[in-house]
C-alpha cells in the first residue's frame, strides 16, 4: 500500500500490455535467455561434478588416501607404526604394502607393470580391489603361492587368463658364473580385476605382500603403510596432523599430491566451462539493455510528464531499474528451478532418451564411465544465481540513466 513510487510504476510497466509488441517480445526472450543460461550452467556443472566424483571414487578405490614410508623408501617396523596410529581419531584404518616396477613376459609379449604386494585381509579396509575381481579370487594370494592378479587390459595384452603361467622380471640382478642376470620368477595368474580406469587396468599387478618383498629383495620389510581417513577431502590436513605425531624418520604423501595434475586439470576445465556458459547469461543480460533502451524511447512522454509533476531523475532511474531487475529475477528463478530439476533427473532422462532413439551416447565398450553421473552442489547453484542476478542489475544501469536524462520540454514539444 505504501510502496515507493518508482517501484509501483516499474511493476505497472512490467505487467502492462504494451502498445509495442516487439518490446514485449524482446523482454520475453531476455527473460528466457537468462533462464536458459542459468539452467544450462547448473546442469553442466552438476554433470561435471558427477564425473569428478566418479573418477575420484575409482582412483581412490586403488590409491590410498595417504601413505607413510621411511626415508629410504622402506619400513621395517610397520607393525609398531600401525599400532601407534590406532588412537588417531581421524584414521579409519591402515594396511602395509610393497610396491615396485617390474616386467611381465609371456612368450614374445613383454609389458612393463607396477607390482603391488598386499596383505589381503588388511587391504580390504583401505581399498575396493576385492570388489573389482572379475576372474578368480583375491584370497588365492596366499603366502608362498607366488600367485598374481592382473588388470583386465594387462591380462588381455599378455594373452593370459586365470590359471596361466607368466614370468615376472624384476630390476634386481643376481650374479652367476655366466655373469649378472635379471631375477626371474614364474608366477601363476590367480585372478583378473577391472577398475574401469585404463591407468590401473593396463599396468597394475597384485601379489601377496610376503612374496613381493622376497622378489624385490626387502624380506621382512614393506614399502610403506597405506592410510584411510574418515574424510578423504581433508587428507592433506589430516596427514599433516598424523606426521606431527610420528618420528621425523618417516615421510608421507596424500592422494592429492599423487594425482595433483589430473585433478588440477579437472578443476581448470570446470572453471573454463563456467566462464563459457556464463556468456549465455551475459548475452541475455545485454538483451535486457536493448529492451530497456527501447522502453525508455517509447515512454519519453510519460517520463516527461512525471518529471513535470516533480519526480526526481533518481526516481525515474529507479522505475526502469525495477523493470530490468524483475526480468532478471524472474529469469534467474525459472533457470534455477529448471536447472535443479534437470540436474537431479539427468541420468534418468538420458537413459529414457537413449532407449527412445536407440542410440547410446556413451557406449560402455568405448567409455569407462558409460552413464551420465550428476552431483548437484548448492554452492554452485547459489553462485550461478547470484552472478546472473548481478549481471541483470548491471544491465539496467545505462538505460535507466538515459531515462533520468530525458528533458521534459524537449520530450513534450511535439505532443
């Protein structure tokens, strides 16, 4: 009832059926443009968040949240270290491991590989390798069996399956009367795993921890201790807290350090995509400028009459700022509603679309992630909504200023 005059007239102008239908059409397209840009931004960033989460889960299924090792790259007292870390409230569990580079040979086929020795029971507490076995079983990696579990792509490249024999060549050499020769060991393939990431499926081999220690000539020792925290995203800070409680003879690294370049690239890609899609909102905001400029031209007589009745330039400016702000507010609101709804249902919608047209956008035989994951983050939604709304407000400044500069005498000269 006691609304300011600028607000009252601005809302009346927005609701009124204009004589110039072209202006109404431009206003509608500006509003829809803002809505489309906001919805596209929310949906695309949610899908990128989903892909990032999926990749992190797959990587962290094989990579520990952090690990601790000695200054020389080995641990001889890992049981004592593990016992001393049990009271840490942020640490969920830990497991020892042996790791080293080697080569696999089968007939004329030779392939480099990363060999990881594990304690089968303890490893289940820090990784998901046990859930990724597609042939054989992880429990077959018993002490002294000299069995090996290969990644799916590595097994295909070597032409072996469960039960076949394969030769492991380590970089350590053995002196013989005939000279120095590499250490060779004939192993039995007892299983095949599939993580869904080429990095692991094509180059990782799993062995029993005791057998691996013997092959890499560190009997009774391990390479390090793998750690799992209650919050993987706080791993850098939690590892620093752990390292403050242990001796300086140890050193550690977390998963963000091991895969820093990969996740930095993901973050950069997300930022670039945000800027590119924000241009859609910017174009819609510039449409608001053209809408208000035409509106000001159309309303010159009205503005002149209001000025002669005593309205100040600031109040006139406020009328058209209200109009532009309402267009931006409604467009942003519609975009947020549409974007959130689409982001929450994009997996279902894409699946239905694929079944309808009979075409799969991400074939499982080509892409490791064959679905379209989505993870809506309300922080992204709020940033997008605020940015779009601010752009809409900024787009009203110039046309509103032009309206405040209208001279009543000149505007009414020919009316």
